[in-house]
């Protein structure tokens, strides 16, 4: 049975227009081989220093997104004290 994009959250797993396939990215493994933990720490410190020293908003955003994670979208729904009545939904099996 063929798989559809719906089974993959609607995202294509194929590369388009000659872009790098993130699943088989040979450059990622090359970066891992070439970099040390100290190199990664130096890059992180460089971004943090630029954010603080230069008050660089994009650098601060980048640092915080990697450190804290991107903020989740949220929807604030209030009833202002009003009660809400939701309809009952009955599911039945169809033949």
C-alpha cells in the first residue's frame, strides 16, 4: 500500500530543486568529525557575547531559542465568568 503525505504530517520527505536532503546530509557528519565540544562552546559564547555586548536582537533571539526552545503558540480563551455548554456528540459505527 502506498504511503501518503497525510501519514507524514503533510510534509514531503523528498528534496526539491537540488536542495540538501537533511536526512542524508553528509555535511552534518563532517561537521561532527571536525568540531570539538570546545568549538561548539566557543560559537555559543560568541553568539551570547554579540547579543549582550552589541545588544543584537537577532543574536539574542538565536541564543534564547536554542537555550530555552522556541516559544509555543498559545491561544488564550476566556469566558469572562460565563458558563459554556458544549453539545454532546455521539459516535456510532457505520456498516
